[in-house]
C-alpha cells in the first residue's frame, strides 16, 4: 500500500469516527430534548415532592394494618332510566365545591366493578373469560367525600369495602402528571382505573391486551351513566404520564393506570 493510500485510508477512518461521534452527540442532545418535552423537569419535581410527602404520611405500608371502610349497599333501582342516562350523558369538567356522599361513592364503585352475581363472582362490567384484570382506586380530596378523610383508597369488590392506603390530598400532584388538567385538581373525587394485564394475557396471550382495554371502556361508560343518574358530572381522562400516576398514588408495579376519572357536582 502506498503512502498516499495509507494517508487516504487514515483520513477516511478519522472522518468515519468523527461522523459517528457527531451522530452520538446529536442523539444524546435529541434524547435530552425529547425527554424534557415528554417529561418536563417540573413534573419530575412534583413527583419527587409528592412521593416524599406521602411516604411520610403513608398508612398502607407493607405489613401495616390497612383501615377498611364498609360501603353502603348499592341501590339496584333508581329514578332515571337507562335511556335517559344515555341521552343526558356529557363530559363535565367544572365541579361545585361540594362533597360527595359515601352512598354516591359506593354506587359509583359498584357500577365500575361491583359484584352483580355473588354465586359466580360476576361483576358490573363484562370481562374476557371473567379474568377481571382491572383494579379501582379512589383519590379523595380534602372534604371530598363525607365520612372519609383525604387519601388514596383501593376498592375491594368482593366485600364492597374501601381500604385506606395512605392519607393526604394528592389531587394537585395527580393534576400535574395529567398535563396540568385542572379538573383533576378541582374534583372532590378521582377514580383511577388500573390494569393487571397478566391476569388476561396469561389466558389469551398478546390478544388479551386488547380485551383489557375494551374492559376499561366498559367500566368508563358504566361510571359515566351512573354519575349521570346520580346528578353528578364526570369525564374520562387518558392524557397523563403513566409512571407519574404510579408514583403519585404508589401503585404496585403490575397495576398500570388506564383512566383518571374526576367526579363531582356540575357547576
């Protein structure tokens, strides 16, 4: 190989290395910018602050005794027909400063995942193969629901109870990770629908993911219609940062958030 060929090869290697280096640097910068847009530093700070605060107030730590509230029995008849509830259903984003009753909360949770056939354990919303992948949480604000303190609760459909996981009004933090949607912060109650995908995908494989999302839609419509029948307003929210919601309300790793559903009296 001549000295000119060696020089050309050396210059080519240097050029290639320089190109790779520039591409890598550009990727790092682009990744930082994309990460900042998708997950702004202010949201990260909210997650850290709220998580630290709720950890100090936490009631439902592993091994701790969880306080359960027995919910009133749901009403099986009402004053509004299904047809009228469908006709009147709207997405409501402005709520009066008025607490919900424990009876109303009971009815909403029952409509979401309550047991409707005790013999077989069937629930208010249909589920593929009765695998029931959904778990329901209630984020109650200060003076949001009569007889309940502000905090995060988990609904147990089998005995129609609420388990208090930890106390504190987390609506502000929840709103922050929901892209600042103010109705999440202002509603006296936010119902969180989460999914444990493995319960359904273990039976149906990857197709089970579709079934889980369909089931969440059934639950969302049940809550819409029940809220309408109770004279309440609600809206289903899907725009939020998944990891942020998990951290704010300390969800188990397997519980993936699908819906935030604020509920209150319409203004």
